[in-house]
């Protein structure tokens, strides 16, 4: 499968529903597509994530819908072998374009091993407000004592103007 074919498939899964298509049917089609794709589909998806297509290639989908679809598909792929998947995607958190989606994917896997990679963000990256929000959500999904400690650390490190981040941290702390 080529990059163009992957983009076309994902855009089709993330665009508006047709008049005779249900969301459940679309999800079944996506899951069937994933089941028959070759083993390196994750590599292609990660490449698309790091080097996003032009908006015109996504039509009729929006960029946000397309990114949500990549996040969901990567999460599904990661659930097959979470430890190996985390080892593969964790180092890619250095990529500014991929980072927001990968934070979500790591959180959605709900694996304690994901905390290692999320912690590296606090030690090395200048995170945007959106990335802080996603990080708080991801830690809330993973749960546990270590996630709780990182959420407290984030709270202490952000400026008081980041009210939406503080709100997400509070929500995440309620889950952990």
C-alpha cells in the first residue's frame, strides 16, 4: 500500500457520512481494512502523521477529522502489541507535527509503559498549551500513582494563565 492509498482510505473513513452510510458501517469497513492491510501499515501511518498531506488530499474530510482517524487507527494497531508499539512510537514524540496525536494514542493504550515516554516530554520538550491538555488527558487515561505524580508536576510547572490545562489536570486527577 502506498502513502497516497493510505491517505485516500483515511480521508474516506473520516469524511462526512453518506446518505446511506451509518457510523457503525463505516467503523466495520475501517476495521476490515485494517485486518487485511500489510504489517507495515503503522509505518505508513506514522509517516503520514509526521508529514501531513495537503488539505486538498483530505477532501471531503477536514484536517481535524483526518487526525482523529489516524489517532483511532494507530490506537487499534497499538492494541495488537502495546509494548512493541510504544517502543516504536515513543521516540517519535520529538516530532512537533506527530507529538499531539501520539500523546493521545499513548494515553488511549492505557499502558503503564506509556508513562515513560510521556515523562520524557516533561524533561525535554517545550510543550504547547494543546499538548499540555493532551498530556493531562493521556495521563488520566493511563491512571496510577506515577501518572498522578506527573500530573501534579505539570500543575506546578505551568503558568497560572493556562486555565484550560489546569482544568484538564483536575479532571485527570479525579480519574487516577
